[in-house]
C-alpha cells in the first residue's frame, strides 16, 4: 500500500492533531477539546493493550465522553514512556485487513514507569478519581504457584512484604494502593485482569486477599467483601511493531509515530458481568458482558486454538509456510471447516451471547487475513503443552458422549509426524519435552501401531483415560497410517 507523498510528515502530538486530521487519519477530538480526566490506571502498556483495551476505551470516549483517560504504567522498561510521552500519549493504530485503516488513539494521557514515578503512581492509584485498574502483565506477573495461588516464596513477593518503600510486583503495588484507600475511607477501585489466565479475576482477587492477610486482616476482609475483580477473556492478533510499520505510517499517512501499533480487525473482549455501576461503556462499543466467561474461553480454545494447531501441523507437513497460505488450499480448508462443524461445535455448551457457527466462520475469515501472515512453524511450537489444552479435552468429551473423533485425531497424528519430520531434517523442535519426543521419533519405523504407541506412552501429554481407550488408539492409528506418506512427499493428497 505504501505510496510516495508530497505532503509533510508530521510528528504526532496534540499540537499536530488538527493537521493530522486533514491528512486523512481519524483523530481523537476528545483530546483536542481536553474535556476529560483520568479514571483508569493500566499496568503493562504493551502492544496488545494499546491495540485492545486502550482502543475500547478510546471508542467509549469518542462516542460517549467521560473521565476515562488512562495512566499507563510500565512495570520495568522506560521504552513506552520515552516513545509516547513526546507524543502526549497518542499513537497510531493500524488495522490489518483487506482494507487497512488508521486511527489515532488518544485514551492514554500519561505514561509512568514504576521505578521512576512511584510516588506519582501511588497518588494516582489512591485518588478517588481512579475507578479502574486494568492489567496486561503476563501470567508471570501475578506471582502465582502451580495451583494458581499466591506464591509467598516468589522473590518479588518476599521483597514487597519486607516493608519495602517501593513495591516491585503488581500484587505488592495494588495492595499498597488499596491499603491507603482503605485507611482514607475511599472505596476500592475495580481491577480488571486482561491476561490469558483462566479465572484471571478470581485468581487476582485471591492473591491480593492472601497477600494483605499476612499483615492486615481487616484490609484483607475488606477486599474480600468489597473488591471487584471480574474475570475476562481477550482475543486479537497484535504483531510486534517494526520499522516497516513505522515507515508505512509515515509514507501512507504522513505521520511520524515513535511506536505505532498494528493488529487484525477482529477484536474481542469478554468481561464477567459484575462491573460497578459507574464504568466506561465498553459494552456499547463491542465488549461483551456475560455470566459465562468460561463458555467463551472454551469456545476460543476449541474453535480457534484446536483448528489453529491442526492447521499448523498438517500445513508444515504439506510444505506450507503461513496460515494465510494454508487457507488457499481448498481441500485443507474444507477439512478444517468440517472439523469445526462435525466434531468441535457439538462438544460445546456455548454461552447465550455466542453463536458458535458464526464465531467459527469469523475465525476462518481471520485465518484468511492476507496482512497477518502467521508462521505455521511458530504455531507448531510447544505441542506437548498445547495438545492437552487444545485438542485432547475435545476428544475425551466426544468419547464420553459417543461423538465422532476421527477428524480430531488428524491433529494428533500430524503432530507425531511433525516431530518425526524435525528429527529427520535436524531442524530445531521447540518444545519443553523436545529430548523425549525426539527420542521417541528415533524409534519410529512407519508402522502405525508401533509409532502411535511410542507417543501415547507419554503420560505428561496423554492422560490414562485416553491412553486406555481402544477406540481412540484405533482411530489414531488409522489416521496416522493415512498421513505417513506426507513424510516422503508434501504433495501427497490425504484429504
């Protein structure tokens, strides 16, 4: 799309917004008019947040106004602050689709760094004007143990509980801010975790209640009773920013942006319907309020992640490089569509707000997006961790309820052959169980019964219940035998 323009390239800032608007970008008028205050603090302002939660809040302020400006807080790096502060928090959001769109997002009005701006941050968190804290700090940022409970032996938790002045963990920081609000008689803010962590709201609240109970039981009880932490589910592909994106924004839109963001046009934010009455109208700009976040998570795992992995393993064996390229193969697309319709959708108990057939077609459209060329080899990473989450539970459910599993077994068989392919070619197998998997691959001999048995014996991947299912093994052996020729010829027609 890049073009040569005679128009000047303008550094992005509040001062340049009127001119940027004249050049064709959608700009946040609410920032030009300067009518709003900050009501949200966000921890972890990476690319996903700026393409997702910040964009939703931007749309709210654009349509309905309100004091919902965001104070963005980097937990460690000063990079976001250095990039966005000269731009008054403004940045470009480029939606990647058949038609590329360009918006200037204005919901971030201040950028802080935990270690540099601690006092200012604490004042902001304890201000009665701050009603929400949103978070994208990755699963590690919650300092949880394997059971999903607060890990009191975590170095950051030990540090923060030692009466240190500057807290280093999100749990320590929020606990300190909530303690100050408690002591001053200010109601707690609502904390919204937006990380890919099942029961993220429940686990966040539990961690804060347990943390505060170690030094102030009254505070812990107050949080247990009054603190609102909805669980959420988020979804949108947000590739990393690179110089090519910066150049495209400059060439196509005549804007010099230090840190533009790009994402696919599809975006989803599912929030547990327990938000306080005074809140941004996120649900009026596309977010979904529901009492069944788990149902949406299951739909995503089964209708997005399962076909994604299946497509990856089959596609790599067929010599295909990207998801987009895979979606140009009519036979492969027909198989994935049939997998969704015949074996995945029947396994779901969908939330009332979700039409699984429509959702599955949205997913296929996302896979067809020509501007998001996701590498199949990358999606194929960590199969030993992904299969037990993405495919095996559906197989188990279908076996229990006497539904078909043949198409689902293609994903498992293709994964075994993918491991064998990596062993044969010497290409790196990115997987925490790589050594064990490659050792199994070395013993394979194209005899389906032998090869499948070698992998089914891996208890860390396949639960006993599945391993003991004669129907599962029989079906997997049959499918594996059908796919084995792909090891010798990527052009072999298996569908």
